C-alpha cells in the first residue's frame, strides 16, 4: 500500500537521521522551523557554526526525559515547573549535577554546568519523533540569518539536498513567527526569561509568563509537601498481608508499580501529569491525573484504571480484579528508604525499589543469549529455527557464538555506548536461518552502538535502528 507523500517524507527523514545526518522539521505555529539530528555535530554543520558548539536536546520520550531529570539540580516543585514549560513548548536552561553515571548523550547539550532541553515532538510528525528517544536540536537558520518561518525560507537558507519536512499546510497561519522562549531555572528555584520568544510574547510579556510558572510551582509545592515521593521510580512487591495473614500471589507473578511525572502532550487538560502504571501478571494497567493529585495527603488517588484488554485465565483475572479494587480504594502510602508501603482496609502491600529488588546485571562476565533481532528501533522478531546464539564481554574483549560460528572481537565503552572493532568469526557453513541471524549480529557489532541493561535484559541498538535483544543466561 502506498503511503501518503507526507508520511514518506517522514520515513526518509528518519533514514537520514539514522545515517548521522540532520534534517529540518516543522513545529506548530507560531514557532519557526527547527534542525534536529542524532549527532550534535550534524546540527552545527548544517547551521554553519563550530561543530563542537553546545546544542539543545529534545527529551520527548519518557525514558530520555526521566534520565535527564535524575541529574537536574532542582527541587521537585521546580522540576514540575520545568515540565510545565516543556508542555507549553518552551525550552529550559537548568543546572545539572556532575555525575560519572550521567549518560554520555547529554554531554553535547551541557555548557559550564547548564543543560538546554526541550520537547520537540509534534503529533503531525509521529514517525519521526517516536523513532528516537532524544534528538539534538536548534532553530532552523544558518549563522547570521533569521530562523526559517516556512519550508520555502528553509530551502532558501540551507544547501541543496537538505532534507526539509514541509508541513506548512498543516500549520495554522500566524501574523508573526518566532523561536521558543528559553526559561532559565536557578538551583534555588528562581526563574527568568533567558531568551524571549513566542510563548512570553503571546502571554503578554515575560513577567506574565513567569508568574504563571511560579503559581504552578507554588501549587505543586503545597500538594507535594516536603516529603519524599516515589515519582520516577518502579517498585516490585515483596509481601502482601490480608487481614493479618500473608497472601500469596500466583506463581511467577509480582505486583509492579511505576510512578512518573511528565508534561502533557495533549493540548487539553492539565499541563503536567502524574501517572501510575501497574502490572500484576496479565494486563498493563494505568491512570494519569494532574500533577500533585496522585500522591496527595498520604493517599494514592487513582480515579480509575485503563489498560490493555488481554483475555486472562480465570486465576490471573481474579488476581487482577482484586488488585484493581485495592488500587482504586485510595490506599495510604508511605516511603521508607527504598521501601514503599500501601495499605487499605485490611490489606497491606510492601514493595521495593526495582533497582534493589532486581538490580541490573553487569555487562561483563555474563553469557548474553540472543532472544530477538530488532529493526526500526523497536520492532522485535524471534529468529525461528536458528541455533541459539550468545555474546560475552570481558573488559575489552568480545567472544560469542553466532549459531554456527565462533565470534571474537574488541570493544571500548562509555556509560551508554559500545564501540566494536576487529569483529571476526570462524568460517563454518550455516543453515539459512543461522546465516541470517549471523548477518544481523555482525551488522550490530560496529561502532557507536547504544546499550541499555534492564535487570537481566541487554539491548544493543545501532544508529540505523538495527539491534539485538539479549537475556542473561
């Protein structure tokens, strides 16, 4: 089936981004166009400025947003104000704590202890924004020129062959266009307009806009109080007590609760949302409410739960219904160190921070079994009748088995990337299935491979979106 031209343009832009290039993208009116790339240097090259100049970073997907917010040197109420600014499509300049564990991908957006970030996602470009957890970005202009307010202006500024997603027909015409306002947030919570833009101009001035942000921050401060919150963390059950007796969950099941605070990407409703996601063995459940309304006055207030609609076996279905009733009964909550306790009626559920309950496996010294190949960044596929394959890491050496040949090579690493070199295999014949798997493995073991470990699962992902899903053996 032929895709519409606009969708094909997005897919082409995704391919360019995965290849290390930069593209010019549209943003909702009255904002001007922007330049984005997976490599910050590509943004600067296209704009005609020094390749090592700091850029902004779009943290439009939850994982990237949450990782960044872990390192911001701000209080929880000020973090909520930063989310409010993101929801209003402003950019934020905030202090960031130096930390050896900080992801390397944040570095290009940091200058002298400050990080510049925004949420560039726009619903008209779903293919592009959902293909990458973060993108580096800047306004769409060559050095010394005004930011492009239309695709025609972008074509006039940038070199021939530059990929420009023309969505002028999807934007509401505006009397004037401009860049986004940059809000500077100090470690003590003070806020100022670092760069004037369309948001403060439409609000009626910088003072009016800043008053809105301060009012929101104050309201969140009252709702959150001064106590520690479980937001941004995932918890796993360790014990359930009902009417004084230990309650056993079904075998191989566990209660999982994930709490988050995120900017609202919809135009309607609260600008910042608090959410809870739950899983107890069958369906994924969840709810979202305005920031400060989920964990208020010592109660977990879940007005209702949505979720997937899998057909569960009767025991799982009954367990899920029992938990849904508990979760929507406004249980009390208490956080003591890494332990979260929920209680309602005669039921008490004790949970432990996932990082403690299920610590991430180390990269080294483990035989990582290949369980699936990845295409387009997230589409996973098992490898059928191919022989089992595995990879093992030991300091700077790589060994493994492709399913039909021994594997060896070298690699270097930082917090988020592996760079493979001198990868080779023995030369034994392979079945067609194993040969296909071996080809994918060799295509992944190259430079600039992003790696993430979640408990006992390892994901390797190349800039092109090809990757491997592995599990600790």
